[in-house]
């Protein structure tokens, strides 16, 4: 939530802001109380400050943190989710909730009305990431990306996929969908330049949705990888 005066000057005002633009920009850099300490427990706490929706939450060590109350992937309030641990000893965990269905187009009718989809990303440094999608009826889909660097410029990716539902159903449709996603990614990744991740964050443009990738790069730096892998 709290950022430098320079970045506050550049950003857009909250939607439906009741302050004049000049007053908002004068007031925004300062600290304000938004809740009592006893109100901030293990669940994210939604508040409003200067017409900005804010989520306040407590980390596992008892310290407090605050952020804009919005998931920049699909616009769902982060306060609908929950806090589970902290950025872990082997990587970090990102947990979010949305209404976007994980069923294929022809099976979207299977999703109960208003169902909230939970997706959990677990990153294990240096090169493993796991996605768990929680389906209705306690169903879970697990997708792991385990990268094996054959060389500094060539990587082989292993992608085991498993689920605890529809165990007798053919897997080919699920595999075909993931192959399609990887093919789309491959077309971009193989054309990215420079190939190395820049160590200076100012060398690239970043958005709130990039928070996970920034945390990942910092994690790579913390385990001692060189400049070509870190940012």
C-alpha cells in the first residue's frame, strides 16, 4: 500500500476517489492507523484508506503487512483469501481465490454457481514449481514444473500431472490442453531478449502481478546464483 512519493505521483487515483487529485497526492505518502491490533488475526482484514481498498494481514512471526486489496490477475479482493505462512525455507507459496473456472469450456456447467476456485503455487528453489487447483467436492489437480538445465542455454522440462477425481477418465484432453499452453509459452520464451534475467529491477518494467516472479529472482540470488540468473 505505502509506496514512495515518486511512485504515488505517477499512479492513478482510486476509482471513485472523493478527494481532489492534489489533496490525495498530498495525503497519500503519510502513515495512518487503519485497524486495531487485535482485529488483525490469521485472516486478511479489509479496510479502506483514502478511498483505496487495502488488505492488512499478520505474518507467521506476528509482524503486520498491508497491500492493495486486489488480485491483479482477475481483480478479486485478496481479503477473500487467507494467510498461510510466509515468500518458505525452500522457496515461497502464493495462494489465491478467484471465480474463474478450471473446467474446460464444454464442462463449465459442472462448476457450482458462485464457486470460489483456489489455486496454490509452491516454488521450490531453484527450478521447481507446483500448481494445485482445488475443484468442487474436494477434487484436486496437481501440476508440477520441474526444470532440468542441460546447459546454460537449454532446459528440459518435466511436467507430471495428477488428480484425485475422474480417475478412470481419459487423460489425453488434459495433456493436450497443457501441451497447448506450453507451446504458446515456448513461442514467446524462445524469442525473449536478453536471455539472462537482469539483476537491476530498473532494467525491466514490472507490474503488481509480477510480485511472484520478483520474489523468485530474489530467492535465486539468496541461494548464491550469479548475475545471469537474478534480478
